C-alpha cells in the first residue's frame, strides 16, 4: 500500500512540475519537458476533453483536477487499508 501511495505522490509532483514548466517553455525537444509531457498527458488529455474547451477563462485546469483526483484516490485507499 505504501508503494502505491508513494507512486501517487510522485505522479502528483510530476503533474505540478508539468504545470509549472508550461508557464516557461513548450519546447518538447527538451528531454525533461518531453518526459513530463509523455508521463502526464495520458491523464491530463482525457480531463481536458471533459472540461470545457479552453479551460476556465482560457486557463487549463486539468492539472488541478488531476491532483484533486489523486488525493481522492489516496484517501480512499488509505481508508480501505485502515479498516
């Protein structure tokens, strides 16, 4: 269980890193940016499709939603593990 929680925490940080990196560069030629994009896009893309086009006021809120969903999954897993 600890390993799953650790992986969820790492993934949340990768989503945060991608969101922060998007403020500065969109250079997919950079290996770090490419890695962040490849790892997080499978989760963020479906969330973007569910949200309104262009996000909220033109801001992509899919990373925020992804982090909230990760926190919910962690809460559920920890609750089930403590029963």
